[in-house]
C-alpha cells in the first residue's frame, strides 16, 4: 500500500461565498424580470394603445389612438360607436383626427367630459348612461391613456349588466390598465366608495336597477354639493371702490368641509366677476379661515369684490371650491349668481 486514502464518493461542501453569489444572481435575475415586465406594461399602456376587452363582442377600451390606429381597431372589432371621454376638444389635432376617422367609417361618436382628477359630474354621468342605453354596439371607450376615465366608464357599463358585482366592476380601475389610486386619482375610486356606502345605508345589494336609482334619483355624487343664498347684496357698486356681498352657504353633501387659511388646501368659497362682454375681470376666494362645516350645517362669508373702473352691469358668480379637486359646479352642483350695477363715482 502506498498510503493513499480511498475515495469516499463525497464531494467537498460548497463554500458559503458560493451560496451568497448564487443568491445574488437569483435576486438580480428576479429584479431584472420585474423591470422588464413593468417596462413592457408601461409601453403597452402609454405607447401601444392600452387596448382591452370589457365585454367580448360588445364593449372595448383603449387610450387615445391616431386616426389610422383608430380605424384599424374599429375594423378589427366592428365598432359602431366611439365614446370619447375627453370631451369636445375642437380644434385640438387629436380630436379633429378622431372625428375624421369616425366620419370616414360612418361610425357614431359621442363626447363625454370626464376628469381623471375629480368625481364625475352628475350631468356627464347621466349623459353617459343615456349614451349606453341608446348607442349602437359594439362600443369603444377611450380617454388619453385608457387608464383612469376609461376605467371609470368601463366599470359603469359593467354595473349595468346582470350578474356582475361591484368588486368585479371596480377591477376596471386597476394597475394592469395603468390606473393607480394615488393622489387626485383616488377620486375615481371614491365614486364607487360612495355607491357602496349608499348600498349599505339602504341595506341592499348591488343590482343594475339600484345603480340606476342611485344615479337618477339620489343626492349624487355625495361630495361637492351646496346651496348658496344671499344674506346681503348691495344695491350697486361705486366705480373705484371695492364692494362686498354677504352669503350663507349650506353643506348639502355627505362629507364635511374643512376650511383652511391658505388657498392651496381645504375648502373655500370662490367668486368670479363677469362684465357685460362675458369676460371674467376678477376672481378670488372667501373663507380663508380654519373651520369645519359638517353636512347639514352652513357658514356665512363675506365676498369682497375688487374695485371696478367702468360703469355698467356686472355678474357675480359664487361657488364652493375643493382646492384639491375643483369647483363644485364641475361635479354637478349649481353656483349662485347675481347681477350688480356699477355707477360712476363722480
């Protein structure tokens, strides 16, 4: 024997450093795959049209398409009505291009004005329901990216179908379509939160009939509702001197109004002064104070009117403003308006 040890058939154990290196490679690979997946989804949402089926053979959704791409989608799905959720936008090039495409293919086009940053106007939402009831199908929704306003409209059309629940409909507002419930985009999700609260308060489950009732007859959308009444309106203004109007504003919504002393947050009363040529010559805020007005309560405010220098008749327009969302009239409330004469100071 030469003293050599026999082979045991057992290999040396792997070193700890080797294990760590393998783990890092796996993690790096997973991160890379995630980045690729996110990039691919972002490309599809923002650059490739974000085209999806809502109801097979009936309803489709997408982002803003070029005229040529829109014609291809219309032909592929035999679309008979295009619902533009960006509103009438003459003379924007994208809008003119879309109108030419729908006219060329003899397809109906409906313009609905939704916002991605606030609750939908009750008037525009009722207009959407009217379009859905009367339009020729198949139908195509679109906004700019096909993520937010289009998601809202797609959820609405599903809520009007039998055997589709609220949760399933709300899935049309999801990350896979490019919608993220952050910042002001959360207002679109809150629309369905209000509906859910209404169902709970009436102890009923969702049905298309209940959804229609909520939109048609209830105090919708729950936020952004007020009644403005005059407390004191001067007989006239004197040119060169500021004036004031005292108003009482009632909270007829379902959420409180937190007034703030600054103008970039909270709630305030806003005003616009309009001259005889229908030009807005001044605007501003009232209620720059810290207060909370609960539903059913009211607050009295003084609206200070800047001095005018031309005699004539002016219209004063007063409405509430949610600084993070917009004017109440944009959500369907009615502003208060009065006419005031301005007389020469001589």
